[in-house]
C-alpha cells in the first residue's frame, strides 16, 4: 500500500515491527530494465522481512508495474508522489518507513548475491556504534568494482583519481585510494570508505547518525556517512564475502546531469570536513577544478567513444 511520509533532511522513524529484522531500502529514479531484476533478487532473499521502494520518478509503465508489485507482496511498501527529491532525502524517506531493526540500502541496478544480506547484517553486530558494513561490489564479469573499499577521499586524491594520474605516474601512486586490486581479506576489514551501492547499518545507528545529509542530492552522501560514523567512534567495514553485482550506467538520466551533482557533492563534502583554515582554503580552491573534472568525464567519453 502506498504511504506518503513527510520529506525531511534526516529520517524520522514512525513505524516499528519487532518481528521484522531486515528492511531493504531502494531509491528509484528512471533506472531502466535492471530495476525489476534487482527487485526480484530482493524478494527472493529469505532474509528480507521488509522492502521499501522509494520512487523518486519512474516512467508511467514502470510506476504501474511497481504499484502492481506492491499489491502482491506484503513485504513491499511503495512510496510515490513526492517527486525527485534526490538520493539522500529519498533514502531517509525510506528509512522513516522501514520496520526492520537493520537497514540494507541497495541501488536499483544492483543484484544481490545469495547470502549477501545475512553476511552484512551479522557483521554489524558486536561492532563499535555506529557501524556501517559495505558489500563487495562486482562488475558483470565478477571483477571487483572501484569504490567498494577506499582510503580517505580528499580533494587531492579525487583529482588524481578523476584524471587517473595516480595509476599512471609511479611517484603519485601513494595517492591511490582504491583498494580493489589488493588481496581480499579473510573477513570484514575496517576501511575508511565503502560503497553506497549496498551496505547495512543498524536502525538505531542510522538514527544516531541522523541518516544521510539531505543537502547532498546525488553521490558522495555515502562517503559523508562513513566519515561521520568514524568521527563518532564507530566502525566502517568492507565485507569480502557479501557480494552484489552492480551494473552501473543503467540510468536513463543524462550522464552530464549525474556528474554535475557528483562534482557538487564532492565540493560540498570537502568544505564540510575541512577542520582548519589551510584545509578550508584548499577545499574552496580545488572545488571548481573538481566540478569541472567530474563534468568533463562524460564529455570526454562522448568525444572518444570510450566507456
């Protein structure tokens, strides 16, 4: 049944169900065909007790199909009619409606592998609070995707990552923050940053974090959440055995639009976390370059024909 929940910058929990352990929250916006494969994987997972789909905007046929799904499975609740409020506010909206003690946030173009949800949720238990556990994010060929385990995201590392200079210039490799080429750990490993494509957090922990920062529209809200969890003395973990296949680039939205908001999000994040005047000056100084570098990527892909 559709339920409208007030849109806030942070989640306001109104529903509670002691029998529901795990809620999956999915924010949808013009996703394309991958959406329904992702939904089917969620509904096939025996560890999912509650499934909140936040529709920030879908085509009319997809809206109708989502509504039909919400009417045929009691675990599914569909939130529609609020418009495109961005990912962070949409995720907070979904958390406000969730009934589970644990929340698993999942991208609509990500496919759960067997046991992923259980591994993520179990690994949050007994950890310093607040605790976030991220999945190992795979490409379709099952190679590990960039971003699932990372060091600190800073203005300098971001520019070097966007330009790939940290990969190409040996002297700059110390600035490489992506760890997908490193050997897999045996078990959950503390890392500064995980991917928002699929992660688990306890309901109480998400409340203590006040959810995502709703001032991020699209991208970087996951980086910010990890930073705030660590700042509060919590734990951020990468789980090597909790796997999800993330397609990426399935959205029907213009890539330039996506990269624009990614660049703005990064600029906002660096200013937000700057704790001294030198760092603040660096953040303000590099922010325009970061936005330009982010927006340039889809333009260069279009010009060169490269993926």
